[in-house]
């Protein structure tokens, strides 16, 4: 699906991080953990980048989380204002939340966007959620605090997260692990899951 949509808001959600909320195109049914392609003209050149959905649903609008260390296009998105327009394609990806009874989300850096979205979706459906988030400059602090208050297990660290993963993995029926982050984090998170005795197949989005 390709469409041109309006910007609803751009808000700072952490150090050098913004949340961009866009109108959902007609019949758009993106899931938390899927991603979209955003396209715009930057300095006269058409540029496209992929961003993961960071809202628990896409009814009416949806959110993506943008780190401003991603170059000129990220800065362009951060400078958008309400009612500006941008082209969107998608959703893409098969590694998203599908109503599993317990979601264990391991997030590195920008992976916090899908992490909070999946955890919120799980709790909203009456299920359980755990988030282990590694970053030395965490984002989405308010949403992480809210998840804790609603009963989710949330660990934020800038160091080793092996023990946190072991505590998050319970082996309960229907438990599903998710990993979102860059390649180095994905490798470490995969190893941590194996060390924790997680027996299933994790859903993984590697940001490269």
C-alpha cells in the first residue's frame, strides 16, 4: 500500500529521539513490530527510510520512533509539523505481535519503539509483557514507567542484560520472544535467550 498522509505531531521522547505520529491511510492495518517506508524530497532528492511502528495499534493514526543520529532524513522528519505530508508504504515484516499470551521483548537502541508498542498491545489484550531495553541514553521513559505501573516487567540498562533476560523468560505456554535492534545487539540478545533456556523461535528485526 502506498499513500500520502498528513503528520499529526512530532514530539521529543528522549535524547536525540522523536516520535512522529501520522494519519493512517485508509484500510491500513499495521501491527506493532511491523515497519513502514517513509519517503520525502530532502534537498531536492527523493529519500526513503524504513521505520518500525511504535504504537500499539494503527486505528486512525500510527507512530514511528526516530533517532536523530540517522542522518539528514531523520532530521527532516524531526522538523515536520502538523499537517505536513509524507509518503508512506507498507506495512512490511512478519515479526510482529499476534496476540501471544506473554511477550518478552528485547530492545537495543531504536528497538525501544516496537518494544513499548508490543508491550502495550499485550497488556491491552489482557496478556503479559516483559521488556529488556539496552541503551545508554534511553527513550520513551514515560511509556516505560506506565508499563511498569500496569504490571509489565521492565528493565532498562546500559550494560550486560543476560540476567535480566533470564528473569524475563518464564517458559510459560504461549510465551513469545521478540528482538529489535542492530546486528551486534541481536547477536547478544539471541545468546542471552539461549542461556535463559528459551526454547522457541524468537521474532527478530535486525536493523543492520
